[in-house]
């Protein structure tokens, strides 16, 4: 856990990560997206394409429901 955030899902499509983050934010949930594909020199091949979706720890359950609705399976169980 970092600063009260937990890694809830990992995706390999940076655009899907952006859509997921936007959807979570539209629901009023705190979200952070991390990965090589989100940097100034995006890498979107193989394992370097992994993008992590982090949410506030106290909003994890609500965020999991939202991600499930858009077809993202949560990779971390807390």
C-alpha cells in the first residue's frame, strides 16, 4: 500500500487504463494510473505495457464494482 492507495488491477492496454481511470473519477473515486505506457516515452509492448490502476484503499470495494462493470478483472485481493 502506498499513501493509502492499493493496486486494484493491471491491464496491458494504456487506453483501457485511461478509460478505467476516467470512469472511476466520474464516480467520485480517487484513482492513480502507473506504468511505462503512461510516461513521456510510452512503451506498449510485452510486460512493459503493464499499466497499474491504483485506488484509494477505503474505496477499493466500490472501485472493484466499477471496474467489473467495464470488464476489468481486479488482479489484487486485499
